C-alpha cells in the first residue's frame, strides 16, 4: 500500500474528511478531525489492516500524519 493509499484510508475511515485535507505534514493537534473518536478509529484501522496493536502511549506520541504513516509500515 502506497502512502497515498494510506492517506486515503485515514481520511475516509479514521478522520472522515476529504482526502485533500490530509497530508503527511498535517499536525494532528492542530486539526479539527483529531479527536477521541478518530483515535479509537485509528486503533481499529491499524489493527485490522496492518495487524499491529496500538497502545495509549503510541497514540500520545503521534504528532503528524507522517507519524501515523510510519506506524503503518
């Protein structure tokens, strides 16, 4: 899966925003779409699509969309 496909997945299934609103440089804490529901959705998407389990500490350490993309590799 390419980074573009991962961003589309995040925009659609995690953030529920248009894909043009999400770039690797997007700062999560400055984004309206980074809330408790998107964090829970991220945990689910990472688990089901990438077979990785995220913990609360992993979520706290995420600063940008690029950090999420790094987890997906």
